[in-house]
């Protein structure tokens, strides 16, 4: 599971088979069966095409020009027709230029290798000065070398001496400062004895901030898609649908130092006259009313070029946006969490022992069918299974057993839009098979 459940994705593939070529379907399946950077983008394309097909007529990659188009849409009543390309944006190019995660991972790995458990490490990475903001024409950049230069400028002989000094005197606080001009490297690592272990704190600038209006993940994706749409051979209304694959621009709070989505798209319209509209679709976390948990919700915004905003098709497009939003399946994870889960699992299919949900009400238990199968197959050990089903002083099954109850009914509750089903177990009243004998209530009086 990533953005959407696997069952939902397969249902979308099945429905899309009515208007998508076998070659493209095979390509999607190949991409969904392996962990890759474009996994989330593939999900968006598959799910959106099904949503459009449910409310109108869809052509996918029709042979109109030199380059195939993702979507040519016609409403059922004939009042709206357009062509659009779908793109998903992320901050990956910025992460590659500012490899802070790679640095933190390597620092953690070397600390684990040194077996330092007597204290924690905190680090701070500086950034280019003066700090870039809107109007400067510069992007914020951390003072880190490229990954292939880590050993030369960071994890070198001096770093090894620093680690060895900590090993020799684990109760002594120590700091390690690294400064270099070309390439610019400026960071500090502090060891704090007696407080936790590993890398527990980091400080660095928000290098994904949008400080350049026409050079950022959103603008660059729009510019690229506009050029491709021109080659598509469609002469009518053309638009771009931009989905979230993990880009800060969608969630960054408005402030004086950065450009907003609105400003970036307005600048794109100014520079590109051939695109009539832009849709943005991104996720935001909504707090649930219990347990301090969060769930991702979908936000959709429609941007129409000012010169055509009052035309009839613009109002039809706005109504279509509402329909599409309502017809999309539930989003399970934010793009960032989806990507992280895929990398952690190292497969698009669950490889780790599965821990699902459960509920307890009266004489009925609902437990994850997948989790139960993992338990029965030996993939999930009994101790962990029992710990996952704690209620009061014991696990939920021991509570019924202690009351002398036994399973009276069992059935599977199928959940077609989830990647799990539930086994419903109903427990009966005191059963002599597992409880003490009792005097019958209708015993003959003395």
C-alpha cells in the first residue's frame, strides 16, 4: 500500500482496460510491482484516469500528433472537451542537491558501527549566506558536499579521530567542526554523554522553500508539460493536472520570503499562452478525533487563465473538478509516508509481519484477517500477536477464555477498498466445554 490500497489500484487497472492499450497497462503493472521513485506518480495517473472515465468519455494517448497525450476528455453532454497531461511533482531534485538525509544516514551508520551507546549526537548544517528569499533570484542551499565527496570532506581521518576520542572517554562532551571553502562545507557535530543514543537531533535550513518564482519543482513541471502538450496535436482547450509526490510548495505556510502556488502558476500563465488551465491535487493531514492520529485528505484547486475565466467551459470545468474529487478513492498515506514505507518494506507487497486493526464490542471481536494468516503461517510470532491485542490485564482472547466463553460464530467481513478483511468472532455464553458445571436454573424444588 502506498497512496491508495492495492485492491483499489487493481480495480482501477481493470476499469482502465476499456480504453488503455495493453502495452501501457503492462508498463503500469511493471512499475507498480517494484519500488521506484515514480511509483506514486503511476498511482496518480491510474486513479485519475479511472475517475475521469466514470464521469465522461476518455481517450488515453490518442494518435493525434508527435507526442501522446495522457487524457483527452469529453463530457457526456458534450459541453466540455479538453486535453490534459498529468504530472506528479516532488522535491527530489532539491534533496539531491542538498543530501542531508544521506549525511544523517551515514553519520548514524558510523555511530552504530563504533558501538557508541553512552550518549547522543546532534548536528547542525549551515547554509549559503546571505540566506536566499523571494526576490534574490537564488535558492536556499545547505553547505554540504555531494554524496561522493562525503569521505573526503566529512567522514575522513579527522572524523575517525573524533569518534575514537569519544570511545576512549565516553563521559566527555565533544564537538567536531568541519569548514571548507570550495566546495562550501560548514557543519558541526556534538556528542552529549548520558542522554539517549544515536543521532537524535538535527538543525538545518529549509532548502525546499520556493524562493525563485520560475525555477522550482512546480514551475519546471508545468513548463515541461506545456512543451509536450504543444506536440500532442490537440487544437482545443489544453490543461495540466499537477499531483503531489512530496513537494513542500503545496504545504508551505505563506510568508514574506517565499512564493506561493498561486504566484508560481500566475507566472507560468504569463510565460506560456498555450495552456488554459492548471489543476493542483495535493494531500494534507487531517487530525482525527481520537488517539492523536492524522489522516491524509485531498485538496484540489483549479486555476484558469484570466482571459478565459468567464467562458462557459470554465464553469463546466469547475463542476467537473468537484465530481472528480468526490469519485477519487480514499488516500491512505501522504506521498512522503508512502515513499518511506515502500523503501522500508523494500517491496510493493507487504514483506514484514502484518499488524492490522481490531475492535472489541460486547461478545464480538473483529480482527485483521491478514494478521491472523501471518500468525497461522508462522510469519508473525504469537508473543507479538498477543501484545498487539491487549485489553485490560490481558489480550482480548484471554478475557473471553477466562469467562468460560467459546467461539460461537465466525465469518469474514470483506472490505473491497482496503488491503485487508476482518474476521468477526462471536463468543457464546458460558460453555460447559470450557467452564465449570452449574446447577440448572429450572432445578426441581426440594
